[in-house]
């Protein structure tokens, strides 16, 4: 796979591919909803104990954590809440990029308010990790710990980033994930063929609101943070990334800017497969028992 000298993090569909690749786990939960500044947000809840909020990636849903068994395993020890980000799953789907931006993170804070939860552990993967990282800086008093999986962004927004985001948004509106899927390919694997891209795009986007998803892509600039901003994060933070994830270098860059970060590289895992690995959930369980171990 040909790559440029600059590694780029995008809002990649890891969560959807997690669902396709991971063994299926089922759990009976009731759909719940609340109004978040005029947008209906869907969530599920199970278990008792300290609250843990799960935030999925681009193109995912609460099923991104249910199907690989992460939701069920955590619910054995914790009060686990997973939400569908706006634009995804059973949540509302605005078509204006301004309805995403900071609002995606604020939905999580409003969910805590709705449930009368003062502080919670929060886990984000891919796009979810970018949102969670932002919250760790802007609302640190609401979180006992932060876990970032599969995505980290320590950089400034550039013309190149703007062009890429607009290209991917236009492709999304046409029903294609060409650029996103090429960037998603494991670092040690081949670039997907045109036929594979067409098949994956059709399967992944079936039933999705592509106008809403394009609006999410157009809001991506909000998730960039400077080294100084991430360095200021004081919430205990764990980072998880596969050794074959093309964005491993971004986590190494995050570690440089945030020395207190606990970084775990999952050997042999890609961006799509890391969350279904036993060592992924095991690392989270260890961290939740003692978040201070990340300091």
C-alpha cells in the first residue's frame, strides 16, 4: 500500500468492520433514548457498579461493542452504557455539519446528566477515541478515566486535511468508501482492489444515512488537538492500538506529547481486529480496576 510521508488519521469505519470480523455475542438490552439539544440519542445500559461509557467509531453503533463481547464482559463488573453517536445507529441524523462538531462530545456529557452520573470511565474507539480525547481536556471533571483505542490526533488542521475530508465526504454522498478503506488497510497488507472497495462500500453503507455521515466527515477539523492541549490532559489515560494499525505512529506521537499516557500495542492486531482481541478487553479491565496505574 503506497503511503505518503505524513500519516493521516481519518474517521475510519473500524467499528463496522469489527462487527463483520468479530465472533457474534448477543445480550438482551432495552433501547433507551433521550433528547440532546434537540437530537434524539439512542443508548443501552446493563450491569451495576462504577459507570463506564462506550463510544463507537465512524459508521458504527452500540453493536460495535455488543457483538465482539466487550459490552457484555464489562457489564459483569460495571454499569455499562453505550450510545449511538448522532448520525449513527438509532440516533438522530442531522445533515448539517454544524450539528456535529462539538455537539458529538456534548452528547456524552448530556447523557451523563440525563442519567444523573457525576463521573464515569469512558472508552472510545476510532472516531470515538478522538471525541473522548477532546472531552478529557474540555470536561475532565466528568471522567474517572479515559481509554483511547485505534485513533489519536496531535496536529493542526491543514489544507491537505481539508481537501481529504471534503473528498471523503463527496465520496460518501456517492456511496463510496474508497479513500477511507484504502487508509484502513493493515500496514503490512495489500491495498484493497476496486472490486473489494465496491463490495465493502455497498455492504457497509446499506441502510445508512450517507448525507448525515458526510456531515460528520465535514466536521472532522474539530477533533484535532495541539501537543500543548493533549499535554494538559490530567485524567488517567490508557491507549490501545494494534501493531499492524497504520496509525500506530500517531499514538507514539501522542505518547511523546503526553508522557503520562499508558500505551499498549496489541501484537499482530490491525485497526479493525484489535477490539475483538482478548488482550484488548483484558487491558481495559486491568486499567479500570486501577486507573492510577497509567500515571
